[in-house]
């Protein structure tokens, strides 16, 4: 289908809802891989790749967390879109604090970069996007794959935590199992609650969400991280959702069974991750609130952004004393 007559799709929360009123997230499209040796056609090289992210987006946030954990700030550049997501999708507006222009493609809208890479593209315009400045094409827009590339294929370029493997071979089966249900019931579960168009769809997602949160709370009562005493990608993927829970999801998405701070281990876990290395530098609470409350106007018609809640993620925690110290710096 020609993109000259039909624009790519943008607002998934109004489009990707089935006849039962359930939000069904579509799979991402660009799935090429960057490899250390370049055998994929995309070699991991300094200054070759550029990330397009939104500070509000938990999926994009994952990539920034791993980028900073591995000290790839001077290897992979990035641009930040506006938190205001309208019908035409993500835009660039450097007049908004914390946002940037697009120095690579001089685009005004993220859709321009998608169409530059694939002129016939008519799917969703999403972040994150990993862009190759050499071929001037999108490489990948799947956060789960981008963080694995940063962890392994870019590790020879890492300036921090080079010895830290977020997806070690001996834990992969456990990590994959955790990722599966945490994605379904928590990462995507909050969206299933928030974007539900029927009471039944909402209620089912709500109960699955809090069952899963109780399960994670129990796991984290026994170990510092989900798989033991060293951080893995499973922790990163969980963290970016939990960080937003009390800020947005509890009220805006009606995920109001419990607050995050009512779970002693989940709350301690989030503070622990936030305070690890340079991860706190990836968090922009104001843009998180602005995006959700001012973009989802079918949920919040007047776009009023709440002042609270006032949460201090830098508040001391005891997980480093309760459990053995891990090996990241």
C-alpha cells in the first residue's frame, strides 16, 4: 500500500483493540541485528548508530538504561521526541526541556524516518528506534532485541561494566521464562488495563497484573534481583514499568489495587536499580507524566497533568545490606 495515500499508523491505544475491548499490542517490524563482527551487515562500531527515544516510554527507557549501564554514551548518540503524542505520532521539539531536534535526518516527525527507511511502510510509528547513520536506515525498533545487542555485540566498546553480562548463558532459560509472564501480565498488563474498552477486559487484565506483582514481590523477598544477586535484562525490563507505576499507572490506567510503595520488596528493588550507576540519569518524571496525561485524551479529555505524586527514588534502601552485593559498578 502506498504511503502517499495512506499515512503510517500512530495511536495504537485506539486502534489495537479487539472486539472484546482488549488491547492487543502488535509486533514490531524492523528486526535487523547489529553484530560485533559485522556478519549481519551491520557492524557494531562507535558513532555509527543513533537511538530515537521518548523519555516517557518504558520500552525506549530499557535501551537507555542498558546504554548507560554499559557506558555506551559516547558510542551511541540519541534524540528525544516530544512527550506530546498526537494523531500524526511522535514529533521533535527541542523547545521542550529534555527534548531534542533530529540532528541526523532533520526530521520534524518520527514518521519521516520510518518512511525514509521503508517508503511503503504503513505500520505503527513507535520508539525506540535504532538507526544506522552509515546506511541511513532503521536497523531495529524492538527494545528487547536492542538491549541484547547493547549487552553483547557492543560490549567490546563498553566503558563500564564490561564484565557484566545481562543475559548470561546459564540464566537464559530462567530469564526467558521471567520475561514471558512479566511482559504479558505487568509490562503490557498495565496497558491492557488502561486501554481496555470493556469491563471484562479491564477486570481480567487487572487481576492478572496484581497476581503477577504479588509473584514478583515474593521472588524479590528472597533475592536482590529476579535471578539472584546480579542484575540481568529481566530486572531492567521490570524496572522501567515499575518506575512508572505510582507516577502514572495507578491512577491513569486504573491499576489501583495497590501502590508500588505498598510492596516493600518491589519498592526497594526500584530504588536499588534507580540508584545503580548512571541509571538515574535516564529518568525524566515530568516527561513521563506529561506524555500519559496529555496524550491519552480518550482517558483524560482535558489533558490536565497532575502535580503529584511526589516520589523520592533516591531514598535509602536496604537491599544491598539484606543481600550480597552484585558485580555492577
